[in-house]
């Protein structure tokens, strides 16, 4: 399994021009930093060298070399990945990073919580392969989300048990200032309602941020001790196709799985 994980990471090799854009928990843009990221395979691809240049800073490049992957990161066959803390604990910084890879584009996101367990900021990372043909998508809107979405999900587990494949059905409706979504899986039938306010949708305990480039972030506003929770990053890669990455934590704060959902809008 670990060798296949390494091969999936190698799909991300390349020179990526982009930016790190920080948003507040309320979806307000804080800062945008242009970047140049180089992922290169060395030693017959047994080493991966990561070089991150922040182009408007006098800081030296950040350089890191990898020869193996730990259990903090899991990659899917297409090169998408999610990594983060394996254990949530109060009074410590906590976070996760998500990454999607599609042709000449990458979209990554970092969700960071402070020592009081409050969402501190979300960083959206939009990247374009140098000399490639990737284009930026429009900012995500609630109207683009409305409809019925049929999905295929695959869940990976930190103990390397057999991945689980299943179907999903997500229905999203807008009624006034409210967004109502119903999720059905073989084991779940759940409806939630959120309040729409510009580029934020606030549910009971969770907030969804509608972001540039077709991206969205869903997190708790505050992680409550001894309560299960999830972190999600989504990317609308085509008008009727969306990718979602979800990290689940149990009521002890232990990371239990990561799921990739590839869903298609089947009606308006």
C-alpha cells in the first residue's frame, strides 16, 4: 500500500505557479501571496524534493525532501490527497491540508484551528502547471450547488484495511436565505439546514465558505471536546462535476478515515 501511495504522490511532480490566499472564518480575504512551488523527483524518484517560493517575500525558499510517507497523509489513485493531525486535543494547534490534482491544475486548502479550538483561518492554494493550459474557475455560488448530485465514494482507513466503495446521493435546495441539503448513503439519511449570508453558509456547528476557483471549505467554527466532527474541502471542476475530500474524527478526537467523493449533478 505504501509503494502505491508514493506513486500517487509522484503524479503531483512539476512546477506549479499559484498563490496562497488566506480567509477569515467569516470568508473575508485577509492576504494573497503569489507562489512558485517545485515538486521534483530525485534519485530515480526515490526522493521527492519540495521547494516553495513566496514571490512577494524576502524569505528564503522553504525546502523539504521526502523519502517516505507517514500515516498523516493519504493519497487517492488520481493524485488527490488529504493530510493532517491524527489526533485532536484541546489547547493545541490543529489543522488539515487537502489537495486535488486535475490535469494542469492543483487546488489545495489548509484549515487551521487555534489553541482555543476555534477556526482561525482557511488558506486556499490555487496552482497552475508552468507552461500548461490550466485555467481558473469562477468563484463558487450557492446556485451552482443547487440540485441533485449522484456520487461515487471511496474511504481509506489509517489501519490500511480494505478501502470501502459506496454510492452517495446529495440533494441541495435553496429556500429564501436557507440552504437545505439531504445526504443519503447506504448507511445514512441526513438532512441539515444552513443560513446563507453572502459567501458563507452557517449550519448548526459547521460553516461552509464559498471561495474562488470553485472551491469550498466546511469545518466546525469550534471543535467541541468529546464530540465527533469532520473537515471537508470541495472543488467544482466542471459545472456538473464536483470533488469532495472529507476527514472524519471520532468523539475521542481520533482521525478515523478519509473519503473522496466524485459526484455529478443529475438534474437542476
